[in-house]
């Protein structure tokens, strides 16, 4: 879908709805397209971290940037992931903003 020159990834109808949305709702909807939109200083974004060992697991970190999320992902232990501990270590596959 091409971007609208005025409303970007939102249709003009969606944009019109957000103009009259309750306080905070527009920001939630815009963040589905731009997770860094209007972040307060120090406000963190949830990142999804996928790792691989004998099993695959999912963990989440909260960070203010991709660089911080990468560092936090590197510091995760086996127990940080949603899996039964394989005890064999793991490799980080991806670190990306969580699409809530």
C-alpha cells in the first residue's frame, strides 16, 4: 500500500478518526506504524528477542533504542526465555520492536 502524502501509512478516514479519538488513543494507533513516535525521555519500547538452542524461545526486553535492546538481549540467560531450559546455551536470532 503506497503512503498517503499527508497521512502516511494511515488512510485519510483512519486519520480523521484519530483526530477525534480520546486522549492517548491516537498515539497508540500511530505507534503501531512508528514505535518511536513521541517517546518521552527515557520511555522504553518493548522488543521481541528470538533465540535458538535445542529449542526455540521468546523473551522480551524494554529499551529506548535498538542498540540498547541488542545489549540487553546479549545479557539474557536461558531462564529469560519462555521454554524449558535446555542447559546448552543459545544464539540470538533476531531483536526487533514487538508488534503488540
